[in-house]
């Protein structure tokens, strides 16, 4: 089934036009995504949940990525889409009030996957969610996610900065999270 996305302007606002996802990536048409980073406090440190993308993913297979993320279907807003992705990818159900808005960012990426050009133009809304749950307790969507793991936040930042593990994480986006760290979720 074809997935349709809203075409957006530079501020992430729908223009009233829609496009199928494949064409959006083929032609570099701006569209929206929702990103949710799960965090917890452990032994005085902040940990971040990373998902490992399945080997069958068209883009960035076997790479560590955002805890939960997805394209926003045409006609849907950021928060409902973020909540749906959390449920689908990780089996997590939370209320909209639990999501902490960290900000918006524009993403431009050009690559080639399976011999086809890939031009990603995303307007992403980034959220943080405090959730203290063991990695083994997540109900992951096998078609999308191979596994999840907790990593100390500073270790993740350093690993992304020095590229010491396979990932498709933007350092800029990680840096959007730390101003929102609170005592919430402490042991």
C-alpha cells in the first residue's frame, strides 16, 4: 500500500499538496517526520535508548538510530504520529503530555541505496520521553527494528562524534536533548 505524505514548506507546515513517500525521496520533496528519544536515569547517569535498524531496511540497515521515529502520514499531526510510532515500533503507550518537545530541525541528506538515488528532505519535530524500562521489555516491530539497547548518553554522543559504532544519528539532534534533562525518572 502506497504511503502518502504532506508536502511542507520551510517551516514544516503542510502546503495542501501530498506526495507518495517513494517519490518524495526520489525527488527530494520536503515532508514531515516525528522523532522520539527515550531516556532514563541509571546510577546517576542519563541513558538513551537506541534502536538497531533491521538488515532489510532500504536506508541505513544495521545502523543504530533514534529510539522511535517515522514519517507523518498526510493529514496527521506530529504528536499523534509520534505516539503511533512508539506503539508500533516499541510497544509503548503513553499520553501526549508525557512527550517533551525539544525542537524542530530540517534534515537534508543525499545518498544512494540499492543503486537508486535517495534525496531526503525532512522537517522533523524532536521529542524526549522519560521511560525507565528494560530493553528486553520492549515489544519491538521485527520488520523495522532488530533490537534496542540502552547506552550512557555521553558515550552515545562521543560515539556519534567519533563514529565508533554503526549509526545514522545526527549529533545536532542529540544536542537538542540535554537542555531538557530533569530529575524526572531518577531511581
